[in-house]
């Protein structure tokens, strides 16, 4: 039996997720939060909606409160109490937003249909758009390195995440267990490591000193920008990533780094912030 156009579009949506967001009050509502609205409409409760989209109950409440604040008026109304913790429903505004989202998804499905079989199909297109979205990310941190989660080891409070960067460079990151679960971190998940330049410690590549920092990334000095007090040193890693470090002018003089020298960046696992496409 051949599939209907609606079923075909649904299959496309499962194979490819576009970075579609909604602007409310100057802030972005992500695709995952839009999915939470849909889940509230279907489940009739916050707890049921949270389970449906894979959020914790607290994360779902935080997301709903954030959306209500961004919209300037409630998108979801809840009623506390009762055997199962009360119910929830969309307000008329929430229903209009959800209806608009579904119309956009149908339109998106029609657009995606045009790309089937062209230049690698939807998989290649999805990779390109995911990368494009990461390029729009704004952060005050000097370093933002894109990678793929290779392993997650959970402890009682914290989790250690191994992030594989391009060129086989690797970062070990410590986050709270709650954060790891909220971000949906697991093998194969794309993530961005955010590292302030002032958190990066530099050492000569030939130094055999043992340090407690979990990460040691060695490369070649690509650029040195001197200042009155501090200097910025940019390393080029074997995989092609660049990593900037801010050190004092006195340290630069002691280390004697020049363009082309080998150097290593030392980074504590707890000094790395992880971000994912929501």
C-alpha cells in the first residue's frame, strides 16, 4: 500500500529536523519548546508532556514559564492539585501558535520533497543546515569548538562527557548529571564546547610537567597578538581547529612563544561549557 502525502511528509520530518525557531518578544522559542506545546495539547498535563518530549518535569515547567514570559501572556495554563498533579491546556494564543507551527511544518515538508535525490539528498542537506545554525551562535567566549559526543559516564552528581572534535582531537568535559540529562547528551549527539580564552593555560610542548588539567591539546602557534598587559596566543590544532589563550605579557616573554612554535593548551574539564542545538 502506498503512503499518503501526509505520511510521506511525516517520514521526512523524522529523517530531518530543520533548525526552525519562533521569535517571541525578542527571544527565540526553539523547536523543542514548540514540541512541548504540542505535547501539552495532546497530554493535557505538564508531566505527561514532559515525558512525551523527553524532558524532566522541572525542565518542562522552566520552558513553559520562559515561553509565557517571552510571549507577554500565557501560552499554557495549568491547574495544580489532584491525584496526578493537575492538568494543563493551551490558551487561545498558544493554540494559534501551535496551528501556525503545524502549517509551517507542512510547508517545510513540501520544500524538503524538492531536495530528495539532489546532491546527497536530505541527509547532506540536514548536515549543512545544522552546521549553518551553529555559525549563527553568539557567545562572549573566544573558543567554540564543534564536536560529537563519544561517551558519557554518569556519577552520583556529575557526568564526564568525551567530545570528539574534527581531526581526532578530543575534549573531556565535566557537567552536572542534571545538565547532561537536560541537554540529552549521549553517543552521537552533536555539541559545541565553549571555552573562555582566559581559562586556557599554555605550556611548551616539550615540557614533561604533570598537571591535574584533564585536557592537553598540542598544536602550532598560529598567531600572537601582544597588548599592554595581556597577550593572545592562537594555537592551530592538528585537526584544523584553532584555540585562543589569553596570557600575561610576562608569561609570553618567559615562554618565548613565536609563530610556528609547538605549544600545548591545558584546560580543566570543569572549565568547559557544553551547548547543543535544542
